[in-house]
């Protein structure tokens, strides 16, 4: 393809070139989706387990076939790049995924295509957009357009569980001069709320109430996911009473809760709908459903029963922390969100793991102080996690925001949208001068961390064209 300096012609030729990659883009997306890249136990050379390592290996080998220079940084992270210049434009993408959960219409790692959509864990978050970005780079390289900066795509493997990949990268490599991550929404995300994860723990000294005892309550996979399953095991001589109460509760609420009798004990099973922890209102929290039912069954003051009462008073169905002393909001990023993601019972304690996204103008100290004040006298201890992600904010007037907004408006025709803020936590926090940019258009369903996650082939092609134009505008 010849060098063409007219912007309109360049954009058109990018689009034509990218259309010629359609089969390859679909094939590459399917192949990487079929790699189950959920974090597992560390292995030699595989710091986050075999799955994330295999996904990284696949992406780097694909990049090499495209003619890019690649580097694998000890299995933590890798990159592919082309071009010359002292400055680098970065794309920060991740190849790890959250657990698949239950209730899929199609196998979550088969990457089946139905009605023009590729189904699978990671299609939206973030493997599909990573593949789109890589083929956008391929288009620029093959178009031989004049660029003054290098372009480098960085493949992370630990975004969902700790960001060890990016910490390792920035210990070993110089940061790009500016970057975007294709891991949120369009038009441009110029601000992200702060993120904290912590545990609410109550010691279990008195465990039973006479003939009634809750042996355990366990549910959820990750604090940053709305849990879609939770169960409790109860020991009681009055199973018929519980059965009747459950029937009435389900008829009244519509919640998906069932029970089965096992060797004189009762197992209560609660099923919900998973969603991203930054948008708890979009899911159906199986822990909450179960706790609300248990609240109607208990009639005593043992430690686990008191924990249930506190949960139902302060947490259940309150997505913005308003019941537990942290219902904060600001004019930039809106309300705090509160997601109880995992509950686990051991012999000695019951522990609830919570993920909070707090407003940009608030700090974590204020959030923790409000919660501790609300919990005073309950016997529940708040245990902080060290991995706080502080809020980020880049003014709308910033060069990066302005350039990406220009591309977005030209490529979509949506001239009225403005940069937005979100509760999600993206790699944009990993460095200075970075924002999130796509992949979801306004009004599209956000299926990240949910069952039946999918991306349409047409949308995959659309974002590849947007990313090609964006990289050209930033690197020309």
C-alpha cells in the first residue's frame, strides 16, 4: 500500500486493509479465547500459572508472524512493537480473564460463533480488544504511513487479580510517553474511581442456637465479581419449617433459592447473575439473596446469626454503601459502589470480601473511617488490603483526550458525546498520560465478568478501524 498523506484517504485505506484481515481477526480471536487464562498456581517461568502464560505465548507468536519485534519479560508480561523514534505510543491490554461462572449458553472457552457473535470468556474483557489493537498495528505497518513515534502493545497477564504483570513491566522497561487501554468504554475515559478491596471478619465463638446451627456460608469467586452462587449448610431438627419459609420467600421475592436434605442436614443453594464488581446493580448477588432468606429463618444471637443480621441491615441491596457509612459521591464520578463478592466460613470465623469503587474526590481513609464507625459494636473487624488503586483524572483539555475524542467522533459520527468517568479499574492507572478508550460503544451491553460474554464480529472490525486511526493520529 502506498503512502498517502491525505487524512481522508488514509482512513479509507486503513478500513479497506483491515477488512482484508477479517478472517484472520476472527480466527485469532477464537484461538486466544480457547486458552483458559484464569490465574492459577505459579509454575517455573509461569508466575501466574499455565493459562495466562499460554495466552501470552500465543499473542507474542502471532505478533512475530506479523513482523513485529517482541519480548517476553519472564512470563509476567510481554510486548510487540514497530517503528522508530525516541517516543513510544503504548497500548495496554490484558490476556488474563476472571473465572467463567455458571449458566453459559455455549461453552465459555469454545469461542463459538452464533448470529455473528463470538461467545467466550474474554471476548470483551480484554482478549477481543487486544487482538483488534494488534491488527490495527498491522494495518499501520503494512500501509507504511509515516510515523514519528514507535508503537508498542503491552500484553499483561495479571490484570484481574493484582497487576503484578504491570508492576514487573515498569521495573524493567521505560514507560510509553502516552497510551490507551482498550478495556472499558468509548468515547474516552478520562477519570476512574479509586478501588479498595477489604475483608469484614467476625470471629465465631458461639456457633449454635440450641437445635439450630449454620455450619457454613460459602459463595463467590472474586471480590470484583457479583457472585452468582452461594450456599449454606444448616443443621436443625425442624426442616419442615425451613422448607415452608423458603417456599414463601421465593414466591414473594422471585429469588432463585433451593434446598436439599443431606444426611439430616439442609443445604440452601442461592443462584444469582454475575456482573463486573464496578457495576453491582447490573448483577444479582447470590450472597445477598441467601443472607436475606437466612435472616427470616434465624431467631437467636449466635455469632454467625448476628453477622447475618448486620449484613442484612447495612449491606443487602445497598449498592452504594449508604447503609454502612460510606455512601459518598462527587460531581465528577458519581456515587461510590459497594460489591460484596466472596463469603467464606471456617471453623473460627466468617469473612466477607468486599470491592469498593470510591469517587475521585474522596480518599480511602475517609471510606474506611465511615465503615468502621458504622460497624462499631458489631464485633466485625475491617481488615484492609494493601493493593489500593487510587483514582486517576486527566482533564478533558489534555492532548491525549482531545486526539482520541477527535478520532472517536470522526469514526462513529457521534459528535455529541463527551469524555466520561467510570468505576472500573483499567491499566490506565499504571502510568502517566494514559486513558481507557473503548471497546464498548454507548448503549452496548457490558458483558464483562458475566455469563455469555460475547463480541460481534462487526464490532470487532469496527474497533480495529478506530484503533488504527487513533494510533496513526498519536504517532504521526
